[in-house]
């Protein structure tokens, strides 16, 4: 089902031309500009593939990071259907375990790869990457930016709530709008943007760097630059419970992608696991999309979110059960029920407190972890920092990693929020422009100092404490 | 204030009084006055930045907003812009009170509509009448804002509405 009306988003204006795709031979209506898995979801398809052991799988992250949505598209297996756009006449089939490429398939060759040259290559077009692009270009560098998603803005494109911070940092503006503003700014500043392009490796290349990539699942590309900024964001965490792989157990972000980016109703009744910012904001957004939220459960004794976001859903009648967790999902091929229970002081479920809800979606909002795969492959030193929610790379006060010329910004440098991701993007962008010898040293140093001050100010309150501790651990002095 | 409100997800009126002094009855009768329900030190400043008369003090971005009720002119810009939807206005008018609140749900009620009043924990506590609607395109914060007339005894309880036709 598609959403036609929404209190703060206008979908009908955004939808592209109608096209037809074929799912297991059956025609399905879709819109140009939307990915395959999302179009299938709108048509009621929840099971996208079966594991080698035959368990059904559906969407989970919806941003190309988890491989839960792999399907066969026009005969080619292992296509990430959540970020691959529909094309008229496309044939889509459920994949059963590991399937081979068709015999007559000719893979592309590296010698034919398209070559792009710039001073700075930015991987990731979210708040950090875009801001890095804007700033690096402003300081005189030639910038190329690649992102594997079909739209710019990263996770901002699904954030319909207004942001905190100062007004010069877009406070009071909805995330979706911020995405439009900074994407426009990056284009205006001449950043060379490549969407639907996945970076697959970062390599030394003489004095510079080479980033290898694949465009639209088939075309090979090489990006040559003197510096690289990695702003690859984060991915959702999973928690263990019975049947947590059942289609309908979605990452919170996937539900936001469906309803806020593509205007697709994610389900009818939802249980949310996790009362951090993501969980309670998701609950509010579901209400706005006309979806019933039966409850938000949180294992901790307190709501982890900013209180005001929790208050928004409480006054509209959504219960938050702290000290509760999910025990299991139930259903045949897709979620039909969720069972929750209260936890005792040793985090053990208390027998007799189980409650069962008829829901078709279980939303997991149990945290994010930084996406550092490319940094790791490139050899940057990584350490585990609990306060930053996972393995992160060490960096200096210009966000340069242990590999000279490779910078990091945004959630891939530690989980925080979009406002700080934009500030880190600014910092990395200016620092990289300085590194490649394009920036005016005095101007660059002054602006970096201001950005550092803004970051310190934002992080100076009680909510910034975790980040402050985390930063202390990763910082190279 | 202890942080028990964080296990509940809502504030009681006594807790609100602990974070911010409430306006005097005399002030409440004069004209609308903005009252924030923003208990945590969070990095957020739009309310104090947008206030046209400098009535909202916030020495650093992580400080809680404190409204100078004598300076406040009741313009509702803070209600419109607040990213946490945590600002409300209260105005006593005879036997009734007028509550100004954000409303980001469909349908947006019309002036004159009777609506169900909800308290901070989402319980239905009575009915009120919509007396003013600032639609989304007229709101500086992209958030529709309603002013709802409620029985005066619900002035410090009613903080959201449910539009009657939206009920199943």
C-alpha cells in the first residue's frame, strides 16, 4: 500500500513515471526512481529470498548494507534489490540459496573501467560526505563523490523530524529538507557526483589514492585522487531472539526508508524494540503515516532518547515499556506476532510477564555500528570503542586516519548524529583541501578552528559525554 | 529533579514546576504565554534564537530554555519552531483556557471543530474547541499549530488532541 497523504511530506509530487516489473512472472506496478524491494513491498511481497537452508528472508536495512534482500534480477543473482532501481520490464525472482551466474554472462574487465580524476575522492553522500564536498570545493579542491544509494543525503532523506542544534547548523529544519539543501549546495559548488556507485576498495597509487568502484552492479570505475574522505555512515545492529530473521523484522531505518522516502506503508501494526532516539522518532513517524504502534519496549530502565521525543509519542497514546524485551517473533513466512516480557535486575525475562501482540512488523531500533569496512581494508588502525558503538579508526584533530591522505567523517568515525556528522564533514573537507595543497592555509586553519569549537559546544552537554569519552580514546595526539 | 520521568516518558505537572517556574495567574490572564516542557540539557537553541523579544534565556546551547514571562508577547514562534515539539502557550480567558500546541498529524482540524483532549500520557480527558489554526505553510517551523479552548481546570493537563473523525 502507498501513502497518498502525509502531514509533513508530499509524495505524489515526488513519484516518477509508472513502470511494470515482473515478480516471479507476475506484473507489478512500480514507479521510476524507486528500488525493487521497496516496490515489491508496496505490492505486498515480504519474502525476497530463501537461505541455503530454506528460511525465508525479507528486507532488513534497506540501504544496501545487510544483504538480506538479495534477489535474481534479469537472471543475475545476488542483486541488492533495496538500492537497485526498478526499470520497465525488469524480471525479478526470489533467490534460493547461492545461485550461479548465467553460463553466458560476461563480467566486465578492469581494463575497460571508466577513470575519474579529482583532488579529493569522497565515499558517501550523506550529511558528512556532502558537507565535506561543499567545504573541500569551497577551499579550491576538485572533488568527486560516490554513493551506492540512488539518492543523495544518506539517512537524512528519511528524517522527517526537525533537528536540534543551532539555526546556522539547520536546527528546526526537517532532515529531508537539510538533505535537499546540502545536496544542492554540493552540486552548485561543482562536486562531481556519482550515484548508484559502490566503492569496493581503497589503494595507494604512487603519491595518491585509487578508489575502485562498481556502478549499477555492472560497470567498473576507478577514481583517482590525492586524498580520500570516507563517510560511509553506519548500519543497524541486530539482537538475538527466536525468529529474528523472519520477514517483517525490519531495522528501524528500513521502515523509515519505506514510508518517508518512498511513501510506502510499511505495515499495519508495529512493535518497536528500543527507546533510543531512533525508536521513539520512528514511533512518531509511524503515527504520522497512519500506522498503529502497539508499544515501544526498552530493556534499559530509562528511555535513552531525548526526553522530548519520547513525550511526543506518550501524549499521543503510545506506551513505552522500559525493562522489557522481545522474546520471539512468530509467524509462517512472515511476522504475525511478537512476544515480549519484563526483565529482572539480572536482565532475565520474568516468567509469567509475557505479552503477545498481533503485529505484522517488528522494528529493531537497537543501535547502529560504524561502517568501517573500506577503512579497514585500506589498513587504517581500528580500535573498539564502546562509547562510539563499535570498531572505529583512530584519527587526529583534522580527522586524518593513520593512513596519510585518508580522512574519516560522520557516523563511520563513531555513532553520533547528523548535526555532528555535518560538522565533521566540514572539518574533513577543509583538512583534505589543505592536504592536497589547494586551500589557503590561513583561511583553512581559521575555519577548522571554528568548526572544532562548534563540535565541542554541541558535545559539551550531558548527551555529548559518551562521544567525548570515545573521542578521547580514538584521538591521535 | 530525579529522573523517574525517563522511565515513564512523560512529565507530571509537579516535575514541570521543578524545571521551570510557571507564569502567575495574573500573567496567564493577560495574554498567551509560552511555557517550555524541556527538562534535559540538550544541544538545541532555535527557540531562543527565534524569539523576537529575547524572552528565552539560554546561556549555552546545552542549557534549558527559561522564559521571562513578562517579556513574552505570546507570538507562538517558539511553538512553531521547537524541534522537540516541547513548547506550549497557555492563556486564561474567563472560565476557559486556550492552549497553543504543535499538531503534526492528519487530519489538521479546522477552526470551530470540537476535538478530544489528551494529557501527557495520551489519556482522553475531555473535549475542547479549536479556535485558531496556523497551517504548515504559515508556520516558521513547518509545523502546524493549534490553539484549543479547554475547560480551565485542564489548562495544565491537555497537551495534544485527537481529531474526532480520525477515530476508528
